[in-house]
């Protein structure tokens, strides 16, 4: 599933996107999110992630997971705000693995 925020001004501009892909048994869904650089810190990431969490919970997905680069502290804060916890055992030298039980 994918949710996108667009602005229809002088053409179509994509402001942010969140995607998630669930495994065949609908146990885990891995998400990815991107927000246009000049809009970071304005709440768009929160809106997109909330929408995806609600969607996955509604379809019975059990967990949402994601890898976040270690240096992306803004994303660490975002996912923690939404109830994700760090799974250090699944993390690697470059990325941290975050999990939220739905």
C-alpha cells in the first residue's frame, strides 16, 4: 500500500510518500517513508506514518517494521513518537531496526 501527498500548483508536486509491504501471512509489514527536504519537521511525516499505521492495523497486520539509517535522528524521533521500539538484534552497522506491534 502507498499513501502520497501531492500539491497541485504549477503542475503536480509530490510532497511525501509512505509505503508498506506486508508478508503473505500479514504478520509483518515493512514501511518506508520520504518527505520532501524543505518540508521536513512540519508534521507531514507524522501524518503519513499515522495513516499507514491505521491502515495496517485495520487490515489485521500484526507488526510494522522499518530500517532507519543510524545518522537519521529525525526519523528515530518520528518512529519512537509513534510507538516503535528499537530491535537491536536485527540492526546492523548502518541501520537500526524499529518495530511496532499493532
